[in-house]
C-alpha cells in the first residue's frame, strides 16, 4: 500500500510495483531462502538531493558483493537494495526493455517486506524521518539459500 499510495516511483520504475511480483509470488520467493544478510547504512546529508548519488554508489557496491556470493556457489544470491533502481536517468518502466536487467532489483518494500518491523526484530534502529536534516537509517537485504 505504501508503494501504491505515496511513492513517486509507483508504475514509473520497472522494478517497483505494479511491475513486481504479487504478494503470493513474493511469499514463494522468500520460501526458497533460509538466510538473509541485513545491511544497515546510517547517513546524514546536508543536501537532500545528494542522497540519490550516495544510494546509487552503495547499491552498485552491494551488487558486486551479490555477484561474489553467487560465484562462491550461492546460486540464488539476490539483493534487495535500499532504494528504487535509479541506474538510468530515465527508466523504461518495463522490465522487458530494461537497459540494465542484470543490475536492476526490486526494493524490499516492493517485495512486500515490512522493513520497519523486520529491522526492529533484529535490533537495528529505524525511525520515520521528520525532515531531511535527520540521519537516515537505510537497509538492504542479501538473500542467500
């Protein structure tokens, strides 16, 4: 619901709802995994627009890590990054025409994960940001079979 009502990427990004799996399909996806690594990133930004470049840089590094984990024999390693895919300046809005299909990934929220509840269960901090001067706590998940 948060994706549908409130996110500007809804329907505009190939890796965001409604272009992602249904909740039932997400359940099936997660049932294939027995482990996940939760990555916590804490960042304060004086310029709110700088968060996009920082996030993209972090996600690209996490994708390299996903590949390393895959090459070590974890063939279902799959990253759920901390933000919508913004690899391209303008998204095709369609996975079939994606310019970077090997790198684009849905967010945890786009895969029906309640990130707030999940990270609180493992003891990580997370609060609703009241304005851009607040420190961000961002989370990515690396799914491992």
